[in-house]
C-alpha cells in the first residue's frame, strides 16, 4: 500500500512503508520525493544534525511540526503519527537514497495487512 506525505496539499513524497515492526510501532520505507520535498528537506536535514542533542532535536520537531505534514494511505485516509522523519542513507560520494521513518499507534495502519519485515 502506498502512503503519501503532503504539506498544504503539495506532495512532499511517497513511500510503501514496506518494513514494519509492530512491537516498536514503527515503519520505514524507501521515500520517493515529490515537488514539495525541496521545501521540507532543510527541516529533515536538521534531524541528522541533532545527533543526540536534546535541544537540537527539539528544534527539529518544532520546525517539522510547523510544516503541518500529513501522511495518508492510498485511499486518502489520514494516518496519525507520533514521529516522522525523512533521512538520507548512503555515503556522501554516492547519490543518497531517502528513507521515510514513522512511529504510529494508528490501528488502521497496523490492520492494513501490509508485510511485516525486520
């Protein structure tokens, strides 16, 4: 099932959230950026720079919350998340890939029947 991340009706990107860990209530997946990603990217980059610094992490969350991001399933149903981030993987010399990571207690998300990997 595909999920769409939007900001004020502008698509930031999409992910299948193919890796799910019900015990941790966490899911990750390859993130395919949309037109709005360039606007949100500087905020997501703050997370990588936080590196365990509680004040920096609080700044990241405040900036992310100001974006008013919405995650929705393919059917358009909103998914309630308690944590959301897009991070880069890979080294700086190769083209980085992007991963969407969420934490959610939303029962509809866990009942959607997608595969559970990891």
